[in-house]
C-alpha cells in the first residue's frame, strides 16, 4: 500500500504566534492612539486653564486699580499693563503682549518662538472687539491659542488690551514625543515577546511535531513508534491518545494479518479438494453423484467457515451486542430444549441462578449452544452433559460440563484461538476451529470471560462469566483488544475444545 505524504505548507506554530502578535499589536496600537488623544485633550485643557487664570488675575488687578508696587491708584492703562506683566511669569511655550490703542506696547521678557507683536495680523486679531475673548490663530510657528482682556483706567483716555498666547503646536509636540517613545518601547517589547513566544510555542508544540513525524513514518508494517507524553496538559493528553490509537492499530493490523493468513490457509484446503475432484470428474453417473455430494459438503463447510469469520469480524463493531435485561432462571430453562436437539445425550440442568442480568440474549444463546455442540463432539451417545447458571457477586456464570477426555492444562488458553483443532483422543471435529474463538469474542464483548476447568480424563467444564450490569463502555475497548490478542494464534493445538 503506497502512502502519500503531503508537504507541510503551513505551521501551527507560526499561525498561533502570528495571530497572537497581531492581536497584541492591534491592541497596543489602539492603546497608543487612545493615550495620544487623551494626552492632547489634557494639553488643550491645561492651556485653556492657564489662559483663564491669566484673564482672572488681570481682572482682579484692574478691579482693585491699585498699583501693588506703589500702593497708589493707576494713573493710566500703561501702568496697569506694565504692572501685570512684571508680576506674571509666562509658562513654557507661552508669551504675553500688551496693546495700547491697538499698537504693541510691551511683551513678556522671555523671547518667544515667534514675535507676535511683529505680526500685523496677530496684533489686529488681539485688538479686535471691546469684550474679552478666546480664540486661535495660525502663525508661522503653528497654531496659537489666545485670550484677550480689554482694560481701561478711569480718567485715562487710552484703551488697553492684555493678550496671553500659547503656542499650542509646541505643547502638542511634547505629547507627540511621549507617544512616539511609548510606541517604540511598546512595539520593541512586543518584538521581544514575539521572539520569546516563538521559543515557548516551539517547546509546547514539540509533541505535535513529533506526532506529525511519527504519523509520516508509520506504514502498514511498522506501528512501533510512540510519542513521549510528559505532563498532564492537552498536548500530553493528545500524545497519549495518539499512542493509544497506535496500540489499537498495531493490534488490529496484527490481527488482520494473522486472520488473513489463517483464513487463506483454511479455505485453500476445501478449494483444492473441490478443484481436484472436478478436474478428475468422469462420465460415470455413480462417480458424478459421489463427487457432487463431496463438493456440496465442502461448500457447506466453507459456508459455515465464512459465517464464523463474519461473526468474529462483527465482534469488534459497536453494534455487535443488543443488550437487554434478562431473567436468569427463565433464560437457563429456555436453553434446555435448544441444546437437547443437538444430539442424543443425557442433558441435565443442574442449577439455575436467580435475578436478572443485562446481556444480549441471542449472542449468549449462540455462545452456550456452541459450548453444548463442543460437548457433543467430545462425547458419545448416551453420555451425560450438564449445564446451568449461578449468581455471583456482581456477576453471573453459565457453565457446560461434559464427560469427555478433558483438556490438558497447557492447552486451556490456546483452545480459544482461531483455527485451533484438537488432536486424536479428544473426539472428532469437522469444523474450522472457530467455535470457541466465537465464544470468547461474545464473552469479551460483554466485558466477561470464558475458561475451561477439569482434570484430563475427567471431562471438561466451560464457564462463561458475565458482569450482571452488562458491558461497561470504557471497559469494552480493552476487552476487545484482549479478544483480538487472544485470537491471533495459528496452528494445531494438542487438545482443543473446538467445533
């Protein structure tokens, strides 16, 4: 069987890490943008508060109309504006300008980034209107936010204007720098985290890669590779599950090979017999009748063998059993007329259990009839064959006992293998050696077992034990595996109980 290995075009490690880094990068970019907007809003809020504070201080000074330097009333608006400029220290990126009758009179001592008093458009905007106002204006140095307060001293004809201005773009530039540093540091940390995540993901996904490599090297003849399972996480459980699957596959393939080999060997004999007689068939009517009878008998034997093989194959399927609650005593009584029709023996029901048992009535009947047929083949007419049932703790036991030559202790396990036949001295059998294998398969499918007791020369007793509550789900795979392992043997058994 040719195995096609598809190239691995994608990496789970890359997918997991790529999506994780992408999500974190989007979240980081979003947080940086939100932080930038919040910081810019706070800058604007701080600028507005500073301008409002300058306006409030000038109003208090104008309302008092007393020069704090001399404690005398201001004589004109120039003294008022000059006193306020001397008392006020502008912040960074801030400048102040005093206008008298629309012309620049004085500015704050610090040199601004741009001389607003030299810009006619700015001076005109500051001096416009008789009411205090806030506004923005564009200059070669960027956006400027300003507040103007018209002032006048009683008895003085001049009209003055105090203007406080902040270079807003310079204030925002500081925020942009902070945001830029934050973004660089954040994405650098993301890159380091991605590199670390790549290494960690490699260690975490190592069992998955080993699983892939193991699956690639497995063929239909080698199932020996296993994956190391360390820890108790999902990856370790996956490795254990995969190893368990390999165990089942290895067992199934071994069983299949042995099954095919044995079936081919057993079917080859009747086919050879049929072919030989048909090739030598003459025109003699009597010989034709004899040959047809022989061929028919061989075909019937092959048909029985195929039916048995199908039963053993179905024993591995989940729908092999159809369990129900069965009354033990009534079931045991019902067996007597069935086995009594097999052959003229002294059939005796020795014991009968009580209560109910969960089982497949028809499969257990098939198994017990097979055991009874086995007893018939190893006894003579008039010999006694006993059967019965009994209850045990959590289980029930069916048994069939004959008075034949018995089974040697060394053969008591091997007689349940497929295609096992008995040696002379244990009776005759025309079957294919599948009867007891079917009995074991039915018992194991129920979660039970079958065994043979008795001393050689003193008869054989076959006991079929079943759990009273029926087959248990988790126990069935292990039981089925045990049945398969028990059925892989080949060859002739020295003293076999088989049909």
